């Protein structure tokens, strides 16, 4: 049976601690008790540990031994700003998959009201990412970046692998490489021709998964899953 994984605030010598909202959840909701074995991660290294104290203010663990920490796929996902309930779901699932970062993307066809309000959702998305990554036993939670303009993202994306989600493109499994990868997923109305031209000029390869026309959040999650599985296969994990 897999042990619970806990993202800790810090590790000091042989002890790790959790405070604040996370401590309250662990002690009051998850009912974590002294003596219970867990895995803890400072989002760089994971360890086997045992719970030595549990209260709403602080939960403490004693470190026993480090655990193997497979290298996560270095995948950055930029998803067009869509209805927030659907973006929430995408952040949760992308975090479970193990992406490196999520960026809300301002595109030509985004709803301008959502774009204006998106900055106020970043902290919520970061909490969703933290909880989902912890639940799925990732080594670390993805970074949730502030909303960014399309042009800024394509110019700052990873050079090794650049993928533009686009119906009719090549299979995403063939388009992705082994190194750091950037995936861009557009809004419901799709990319404008201006955006496609600009992305391809900056080295993005149009790619898709299957022949269906997917919702933005479905495309982001399914393509991210395909890319991370390819990374795992090629790196021997």
C-alpha cells in the first residue's frame, strides 16, 4: 500500500515540519496520528518518515531515509484562459500528471472578461496544484505563473521541444523530444492564423492527439499525459 506523501515546509536535520493550512488539514481532516509512516518531500528530495506530533498548528516528522526520486518530465504547459471551473480542473489534472509549470495564456480569442479576472485566480490555482501534486505523490508541485501574453510565452519557451496543440498536426508522441518541452493549448475558438504563423516562426510544431476536436482542457491534459509518458519511456523510467 502506497504511503501518504506530504509536502513539508522545511527539513532541519532529521526532522521535517508542516504548519498553517496544511497542518490543519493533516491533523483535523486526514487525521494523521503520531506513529503513522508517511513519505515527505521538500519538493527537491523525498524521504520515508514517521509522524512524531500532529496538531492543527504544526505536524512534525522524523526522517528515516531518502527515497529514489525519478526525474520528472520537464513539461511547461501554457493553456488559454477559459472558463475558470474548467481551468481549475485542468490545473488539477496537469498537476497529477507531473508537469513543471502551468501558465494562463492570453490569446486573441480569449474572453476579455476572463483575462481581466485571471490574475485574481492565480493563488487559487497554486493551491489546487499543490494539493493535487501531493495527492498524486509527485516530487514537487508545478509552478502556476501569472497570466502571460501569447507573444511573450512563445519567445521565452524552452528551445528543445516546442509544441502547438492544433487539429491536423502530427502525432504529439512524435513531436515531443526528451528534453524540456513547452506545450501551448488554445481557447475554444482555436488559434488565429496570426498566432499559428507566429508560433511556427518561433519553432513550434503543430501537433494533436487523435482525430477528435477536443475541448481546451481535455487537449491540455491528454497531450501532457502523452508527452510525459514518452519522456518516461525514453529516459527508461
